[in-house]
């Protein structure tokens, strides 16, 4: 169905490196092909070449036997393309967007009513046909984008990271819908940052720096990792982060993450020859071999993690102990007319704790965040930061916290240094303190080469670094992170969480939202909310234990998320 021969695309960058470098692949119909790789690997460029939106610098792209450059008009009627960013009209309703795309794609008037009704049923959007697109949750926006891509029943469906920023329930729904489309003469190319999704694909194309590292079934990356993945069990929960940091100093460790009450490590081939894996274990912990995942093979094929410790461990001051809880939410409620976005949210955080605020899209997570940041006035209840009431003493409370928004919220036309200068001023840093803080953040986050670059032009991973640097400029006691790693690759997420773990060791208290369930495993405690209400609360291991059954003896955190939310909805 698709043939790529020595496909190369160059943008005449100063370093001379092409965006894609001699990619050669045959993609067959009747299969889902996963397109994976770090940020800047060339995934979106490749999809746009397949869609005939770009011309190759060298080589060729053939789709259905047609040249994707010279015979684009023959390809477009058979193609469905869903871009990475929501590309629909937010001031139009769901139905108006569908009607517009039906006209653009030339769907006959006589077929439109039946086709659009089928798509609304297929995507479960029938009850939202009259809602403006901008008022949809993230998951519903992705479903609408998919519906518009399916207007003319394509034989080739190109999906550019459709699951980014979407909760696990909505991602499962997207997979169900796409799975129903697959037939002997239909192919799907699914670009993804979620490697558990890549593991479900029939084939995977792994790119890095524009080069093809692997093409084939996921098992080709998983099988070589057998016997190289272990869990260190029996570590006291309070010591998990310290133990992970200690293990990662060993060069024989290719990767390491926290997984519930354990630490999961990927060993180099040389480490297998050492007795007891060559690791120094503390009592009563033990090393147990476990099955590898696609992510293990992905990280290993890319050469393993790069950053083994965070410079914040040395460059950030320790927060002194305080008798006052760093974060308190007392019955926080926010109503918009008859709609309740957050309903009596109540919790208290301890110093040096990571609390994960999880829930489906539209559950009320960001509303709760904004009330606790003083950006949104609650209808009822109160929030406290380091003992300061956000309503009565908002300036004192805000001075003790840092906030990293869900979307990149810095000024794209300002350079990296100008953004940091601006935020230093916002946080009240003056003179020498101002200069030292800015230089420190540039050094700690390795932003020196980009200090004069407009922040809107930064790669996504560096945008995340800059956002975190701005939030930490004034060394806050409390840090709020709203989906901080949405859309970034696993290596960048490893780097980001090494910073978070270092901050926790310094006594910073962190409230985080995320749709990556492997990230949620790092949290000391999870608060699960849905429809504005608290659904469940507890450590990741406790939530998994709540859904453990004979049919599901070893549930993942995603299993717990889905079951606990659905149980509450049924009630």
C-alpha cells in the first residue's frame, strides 16, 4: 500500500542533518503500523510526505501505486489525515464541523445525513452534536477529529499522535474505533508517544534523528530484552526515589523507573554476567526477573537514558520543615450556572509528597488546579498554600508556589533569556538576585545554546525545560504541574522526572496531573476524580489492589483507573 524508497527530506538546517534520512519501508494493508521515536525524530514529516503535503528532497513515496508528489489528486480521495494539533474550527459545533468536512471532501448531499449520523454514533458524539468544538474535552476533540478524517471511508488513515493529552478511557475508545476500521484493503499509520499503544500495533517503524532504527513487529524489540529486565522489590516506599537515583549511577543500568512499590531496571548485556546482576541491594529488597515491555526495547535501542541524575539535586536549596501543611483543599467547589466543574474537593498534602490528580478529560482536574493557584475563585470552600489562605492572602500564597500550565504558556516571540527575565521580575527578584536566578536556570536546564532563540521555535522537550525553569525561578515550596510531559517522548519524560525526584528530596511538595499511567506510579498518593467528584484516593499499589480479581490478578494502574471510574459512573 505504501512504498518508501531511500526517502530523504532536508530543511537546509545549519547542522546539515536531514529531517529524514534514506527511509526504506513497505507498508501492507490490513495492519496498524505504529510510528514511534523521540521528539524531532521525523514522524510528522514522514506522515506529511505520505499525505502528499510535502515533497521529498530525495527518494520516492508511492501510495496505492501512485507517486505521492506527482499524483496527489489520485491519492487524496482515498486518504484520511488527522493532524497532531486539533485542526478543526472551535467556533463551530460538532455537527457544523462534520458538515464542513463533508462538503470539502465532496460527499454527495444525498449521503450526508446518513453518513454523519453514523459517525456521531460511532464516536459516541451524538449527544454533543450542537456543542461548540472549543467546549469539548480533549478526548472528545480527538474523536471529532477522527470522525472528520473518516468522512469518505479512507483506505489509508494517517493519525499523528491522536492520543496526546487524552485520558486512558478515551484512548481505549480511540483504539476500539480504529480497530473496527481495519480490513484487508485498509491500512492505518498511527504515530504515538504512548509506547503501550505501539506494542498493540502489527508493525512498528522506529525513527531517531531522521534515521530508521527498526521496522517490524513489536516482538522484534521486546524479545531481545528477555532476562534483562528486573524489579527490585521490598524497598520501603519512602526510599524508592533515592534507590532509583543510586541504581542509575551504575553504567550497567540502561534504564530505570519507579513502578508502584518497586524499582524497575533494564540491564546492559554485560550486567547479566555479574553475580546478582552486579547490584548492591539493601535488605530486605530482592531482584526478580520480569517480562520486558516494548518501552524497554525502545529505550535500549536508543542507547539508554542520557541524564542519570538531575543538577537540581545540587543547585536547589532545601525547604525547611514547617508545621503547616504545604497544600490544603477544603471543600473546593466551582459552579458555572447549573454545571458543577469541581464538587467539594478535599485533601491535605505533606511536605515532600507527590500527589497525582488523575481523572478523565473534563473531570475537573485543571479547575481544581486553578483554584489552588489562585487563578480561579472557588464558589465554595477554601485553599491554603503553606498556611496562607488563597482568597484572603493571595499574594503571600502565590509567592510560595510555582505553576507549570498544561499548554506551553510562555511568550513565543521572546527569547529563552527574555522569558526568564520576565518571570524573575514577576516573582519579585531584583538586581543581583535576578541575574543569578536567570543564569542559574539557564545552566541547570542546559539552555545556554538556546538562550537567544525565540521560545516558540524550541523543540518540545526544551519548551518543557523552559517552562519548568520559569516555575522554579523563585525556588518555591510547592510546585503545581498540569500534564507537564504531554506529547513528549519517553527519554524526555525520564529527564523531567529526574528533576521532580530531585526536588522532592529537597523538600518541595508537588501536585501533578498526567495521562501517562507509568508516570503516576511515581506518585506517593493518587486522588482520582470524575465529573468533578472524588472517586478514590490512595497509593498506586492500594488502588491496584482494589481492582485485583481472579480474572485480573496483576492489574496495571491503567486497569485501576478505568475500573474505578466506570464503577463510580455505574453507581
